C-alpha cells in the first residue's frame, strides 16, 4: 500500500557531469529508478526527522553538492551522498532562536481541534493533515477525547450559516445529534427525539412532497439555527423561529403551514408521558395555534369572497395603518406597487373596504398616517367609499365645488388640490370639536391652498347653494385681505398652467437634472403635487440649474445673491408675500432631485441673507425682566404679521410646526417664555374680530399635546421595522427610503437601548454586520458592546480608545487610514466580545495589536512600540497597569535584542538615546548615526520608531544633515528620487510663509523617518514621495489652501513627478466623507474571503486535462444553459460528476473537491453536498468523455480509462490563490513527456461560468 506523503516536493533536478556523454541515457534511467524507488522515501524519512508539529518550513530551493561519484558503485554512493548532504543542510540551517538561515518558517495548526475548525471554515483540511484522516474521523476523536473544546468550537462557528450548511452536508446525523445534545443539554435530547419522529413519519406517510435529502436538510437547518443563534426572550425566539421556518419552507419549495405542521408532529404525541414541555416545543405549539387562528380568519375572508393574496394584503394594510411601516418579508417593493394594490382592493371589494376605512378614521393617528402616506387622488378614492355621515357631507361639499368649476370651465391649479387631504383634515377637526362643517372646510382650504380669484369665485357660488351658510367665506377671506396677504391673480395662474403644460418644465426638470435613481418620474410628480405649492418654485429651480450647468464657476455666494434677487422680484410684483416660503420650497425641490451640495448651500445662504435683513428690522429690546412683564405692542404686531406670512408656507403637515418655531424664535430674541408670549398674544387679540384665523391657530397649537403613549408605541414599532429591515437586507425599506443617515442613527440608538435582546438577534442574522457597525455613533457602539458581553470593562473601552488614537495619529502617518479601517477594527472588537465570555484586558490588547498588524502589514513589535508611546502620552491613573507593564516589557525586550554601540563615553555613562543626541555636539551627531547605521542598523531603526527620539533628532540636525540621514537608508536610485523631491520642496517654499514651511517639513521628515523604521522600504517610488508630500501639505489645511498650493507646484514641475502629484492631489480632493447609500444593495457573504497567497493541496489535479470537454459534458447532462449553470443543484452535481470522472467513485468528501469548485465557478470555501446520486446513464456519459480523450490523445493508444485516471487524472498538486487567478502546480512524474503530445492546451482554463482564470504549471 502506498505510504501517505507528508512532505511536498515541487520538483527535483539532477545536474550530472559525465566523462563520456554517450552514457547519458544510461545514467538518466538509473537516476530515475533510484529517485522513484529509493531516494523519494529517503527524502521523506530525513524530513520526518527534522520536521516539527508546530512549524512548517518552506524552501524555494535546496541545492545539495553530492561531489564526485565513482561509476562502479554509483547507485549506493549517490544514495548515501544525498542522505549526508540533506541531513547536513537541515542540521545547520537554523539559528539558536529557531529561525531559518534560508527558507521560511511559519507556525501551523498542531491540534485536532484546530484542524477541524479549519475544515469547518474552509471546506478542506490543513496541508499537514493526511487526506485519509477525514473530518468525520477528526470529529470522532474530538468527541471522545476533547468534547468540551469541540462543543465550544461549534457554538462559536455554528452562528454562521455557511458553517451550519457545511456541518449538515458533511456530518452524519448521529454526529449532528451529539452536537445538539452537547450544546442544548437535556433539551437537545428531546429535540433529537422529535426530529427522528418527524423523519420516520415523513418516510412512512410522505407528509410533504419533497425529496428526502431536502427534508433532512430543512429539519436540520431549523434545529441547528435554533440552538446556535441566540434569540433571547420568548417573543424574540418565537418571531425568530417563525421567520426561520418561513425562509426554509421557501428555500425547499414548501409552504410555511405544511412545514410547521410536519415539524410539530411527534410533540403532542409525547405530552401524555408526564414530562415537562420544553421551550422549543412551546414555541412550536404557539406558532401552530397562531397559524390555525389565522386560518380561521382567512376562512371568514374566504366566505366574503377574498382570495389568499387579498387576505394577506388586508393584514399588510392594517399593519401599515397602525405603524406606518411593514414587517420584514412582505413582497412589496415600492409605493407605486402598494398604491396599485390599494386601488385594486377598493375596486374589487368596496363593501369590505368601507368597513375598514370607517374604522380607521376614528383615530387621529391613523388619519395623519393616511394623509402622510397616500397621494391626494388615492385618498379621495379611499374616502369616496366611506359611509361616515360627516365624510359623506364633506364629500358632497367637494363634489359641488368641482361641479361648479366644471360648469364654468374653470381649471385653476388650486382647485386640483381640494381632494382627500383637505377632506380628512376637516373631518379630523370636526371629529374632536363640534362646529360648522362648511366653515371648517373653508378654514382648511385657507391653511393649505394658495388662494386665487377663480377659486374664490367658485367657493362663493358653492356657499350660495348650501342651506344655512351665510357669509362664512367673506368673513374668513376679508381677514386675509385686511392683513395684506394678497390673493394671486387669475392671469398669473393661467400663465403658470400654460408654462407647465406646454413646456413641460417639471418633466424636463426631472429628466435632465434628477440625480436620484431611486425616484421615478411618477414619484416625482406625486412629490410636486403634495409638497410644492408655490408654482414659481419649479421655474426658479429650473432656471438656476440651467445657469449652473452652463457655467461651473458659480460660487455659493453668487448663487445666494441670484436667488435673493429672484425672490425679491416676486415680492415686488405682489406675487408672494413670504419670501422664506419660496426659498424653503426651492431647497425641498433641490434635495428631492439630489442636486450637489454646492448649489444647495448657495440657496441656504439666500435664506440666511433674508433672515438677517428681517432681524435688522426688529425693534430693540430692553432687559429680559422688563420684557417678561411688559412686551411692547409693536412686537405683537410684528408677530401677527409673521404668523400671517406662514400661510404661504404651504406644506400642510408643517404649518403648526412653523408657527411654533416662530414663537420659539421670538422667545429667544426677546428672552421670554413661549407660554408667556402665547398668553400675551391671546390678551392682545381677545377683543378683535378681524383676527379669527390667528385665534384659531393659537388655540390649536396650545391644545396639541407633545406625544401620546399610543403615538410613542407606534413610533417605536416603526423604528423597529426600519432597523430590522436594514439589518436583514443592508438597505432601507421603500417605505422609509428618504430617511437620513442621522435619523437612522437615532433609531438604531433607541432600538439598542430599549430592545437589546431583539437587536442582538438581528445583528447575528444580519447580512452586513460591518454596515451596522459603521453607522453606529460612538456612544451607541459602546452601549452595544457592553450589551454583547457584560465583562466589557472601562479599561476595555480605554484600550479601544487608545487603539483608535494610534490609528488616527501615528499609523496614519505611514499608512492610509480611512473611516473604513476604524469600522473594521470595531467590527473585530464586537466579534471578539461575542466569542469570549470573559474579556481579559491583556488578551484583548494582544488581539487588537495582532489585528492591526495584519490589516496594515506592520510588525507587531512596531505596533507595541507605537502603542506604548501613545499610552504614555495620554495615560490616566485608571488605566490597566497590567497592559501598560506588558507593553513596557515588550519594548524593553525589543531594545535588548539590538545592542547600541559604544560611542565615546556616552554608553559608559548609560545615557539614553535622546541624551546621546541632546548632549553630543551637533557636528558629531551625524557621524555617530552613520557609524551606528553601518554597524548596528537594527538598533537605530528601533529608536527611530520612538517619537521622542525622532523629534529630538530633527530638532538637533540641520536641514542638510537631515537629508544626509535619510539617504543613509537608500541605494543610489532611491537617493536620486529623493533629490528630485527636494526640488519640489524648494518650489513649495516660495508659495508659503517660513513658519508654515517649517511645520510642513517637520511633519514630512518625521513621517519619512517613521516609514524607514516601520517598513524599511527597498523601493521609494515617485508615488510614495508624492503621497508623503501631499499628506504633509494637507496637514496644514486650516492655514493654507492645499488644493491650490499643490496645483501650483505641479504646474511648476515637469516629468513623472508632475503627473503623479496631480493624480495624488486629485485623489485626496475627490475623497469625501462616508456617504450613506440608502438604496444600494450591500450583500454580506458569510463565506470566508479567499486569502491571497494561501495554498491548498489536492489529489485530483489531472482534472484540468478534461477542460475543453467539460462544457459539452455539462450541456449534455442538462446542467447548463447559455453558458451558465441552471441552478445551485446543477452546480453541486457538476462538482461530484467531475470527481467521478477522475476517481471512478460516486462519493467524495468536501476536502477533496477544491479544484472541482474552482472549475464549477464557486468560491473554494462554499459548502458542498456530501451525497449526490449519479445515475447510470450519467456515468456512461462520463466514460464516453474519457474514452474520447484517449482517442484524441493518440499517443495513449490502447490505454484504459483506469490507466488514464491512474497515470494522469489522479495527480497531487498545489493550488495557490492569487488576486485574479488560481495557480495550479502539478507534481511531475517520469512519463509526463506524453503531455507534449496532447492536442489541446492545458496551460490555462477559463470556462464561461468560472470566476477566475486557472493557470496550470505542469510539464515545465
């Protein structure tokens, strides 16, 4: 039996010099024989002797000088020469500290628990695990000898879906049952029993029409997810279990009810045994009862003629009206789709809908939600079905208004706005206070619609036809006229309508300037209808954007002045009294279109200019005490005028809020309370009959409560739905798509604070945990971290803070540190808190140091030095002494490894390095540094990592000496690049002050020295120098204009430096702060990322010979269509079919299938099904393919299929992962010269569905 090879030898080559070249073939045959039957085993034996379970030694090349060998005893002598030479090499190739003189030594996994963990994560085993030792064998040994560690491992890893999928695919049921019992204890025993009962019932009674393998996977997914993914609290666990069953039912083409019904079988049958009912069972029974109750409700609906999807929509609509949001899982993707469903439902089931609508409008919160969420036309359609007496009366008013307008051929724009919103606003007011419906109807029109002469005419005529209505309209509108709020003329409205209809400004505005892809033209029109009430707004915005498009040179100041001028023109013409209303609508429209911030800021500047002008007109005030007792009448007069101005701020939801804000402004300006101001105004106008509208508004504002308990509950549910949807999909829901980042941050903070268990569950299940971490504010993140793990102490938070300071202050000098890096480190901290029950501060610090070293490719020793300095600079008395002492010891350990040479008497005096620099004459310092650099460079580099030493060095050496110091670490070509960069600094000096130049130079030279100490770069590219220069100039951005300075310097520079400098500057200028992408789909893959440089060892490398035939094979097997796999099942089967072609076996474990995954176009870490049935006809098709290969590869002649497999297909190899490809290096054998005769290329393989190119190194 062939021994398992434990060491990998890529290739072997013998260089033999013969006295007679005619004997070359004879000696080649002898060496080939020796190599195969003696030397190969000898090499393995010697390497076994010097191998370690702790390390892997890697050599690019080992050259053995075998000396002169006599022909008479050639075979024996060469054998012993190889043994002696290799043994000598391995004995003498290591230093005393364990490092290698040549080659590379890396630590390897030496425990079976690590080997099994590696398999769970990657799908294949470590290189040093013999391939005959299958994962199942590892599991058996661990469960017998190290069960506690195994259970801990699967608890940690089992929270990831990809790991659970691999466990289900690769482990037997008996193994999975042991895991369940180990994790869940006694509950696990009963869970296993009931699962077995379900499986038996499915086999015997066929409860669900699905494949046996799919049913097995579905039950195991439910069980494993339940035990691994924590969902604390009864409500959370029930909701989680329901969602889980729903998703699994969808995945395996089942229904939720059928899967739930099947799962629950076997539970009720065992209740009579007198045992306690488990929580898991309680949850399932509760879900079943809810499903039955829901079924009864649906039966009632069915009696009313409702289909299932219509029944579901009723529930959706009820939920939406309660909370203004939708639960996760609802299959509606936009407001347009939702509106269409509502209209369809109204048309198809008017009687049932009438019951709903009349129930909804009994509550103010639901009335407000109707107004907020539905366009006017749909609102009117909804209300047209109502049987409510008040609604019927108001609808009659509205119908009469429109009928009169139609008779008179009047098409005023304001008339179009008298629909559902006005009707509901009127109804809401009458519902809570008795009064005249017509008067309230008119009042709401005044509040929310711009009045023109045509509308006034129609309303007067309508009033004349109504019984018992006398002069209501005259009384209300006379107040507006008296208070100089002018009515828009009919001519202006007609002109505006003509412009909008003929020229299509609004549509052109959308199609030319809209920059928000998520907003459709229909949504834009709805927005204009609901939010834009001043018609000139659209035209002003369109003109502004055309001007800015023609010339990119407009500044924000110029835009502000242009807007102020246009608005004042409107006011001069008597078109609109309130200029702030026009500007606010302009801003609203610009933001809806997603216009760049430069233009928006310009318009905001216009608002500021006008506000300042208004403030200058306010009368002077005395002290706050005097004003609080006696507010001048002039102030009340101004307040009344400004309240009337608010009528022209036409956003209906914000009218009262705007007037409330106005009171707050007056309160702050005049140092009086809002309550005092309101009461004073009430007294001022108590006896006046010409300000009825003002009285009504103040009464409304005063009677509004801040927020009811019910509203708070509704708001909380809305926030929960937003955060759950965002956690589940990594996007905002369509019903909250315009939510700003800051608002989502507030929602997240509230949910984490008030519902920690629920959010912890959502986080574990989130598609993109990293995105959730990224939008958390600092205090929210700290709260969340404390909830994850109660052992997170104040010292842990301090360590986190020091680490972030290290990144943003020190590491940022030598690496590009972005906000993404901070989020990445925070995400790693959260993962650490989840995995470790008790957080030890020193272990936590080591973990973060290791993480930073990996992320930024910096040695851990360098991180230790920098962090030690960072803590010393900021250390508090409360900081963990253990961590500080450990860091200090690490720095001393590093220092002790690098001796500092004796320089004169300084070392005898035991002065530190700073003292050497400080007390040595300046002329001698450079000589000392040169000497140290030549004799003990490591000692110098160690001290250059210390900021105190660098600063002392820079302050001591002259500018010229600093240049010489830097060049000590460079070869001639790099010194030349450095000299070129110094000419750029000379140009920089001419454009800034002396002190500014000194600051930039000090930062630059310190960063260069730190880069030398940390990276020891062999090549100083022009790009690196330009980046350091740009970074140094940008450091002084508060004192100078870095963009202009860099552009000027680049213009004065020629060649490569100019181009790179411009590119570097442009990159930094364009780099903006993190943008919150609301609609962009961000999918988080739980599958581990492929690590560049990783190597995988396989035994089926000859599969690449099948390359040109694979597409035809998969096409005939009906796995592919149009160059792509049809589905996931076809990919899984294709993987096993390829393995069958190589081995002739129908079954293979996942760790053997890495190459198969690559060829089938999936990630190498993706789990693979363990058992796939290969039909006899499929096997025959594979055999036909292999026979075709033998036939076309004519030199093989009469070779059998098994001979092809043994000679070429079953071949050892190594796969190395590169960024854009995989490199397959195949073990060579003596008969590989036959590959020269193969009539197709095997050097590269890239099938249409493959993700990356596969490059093959074979027969070089």
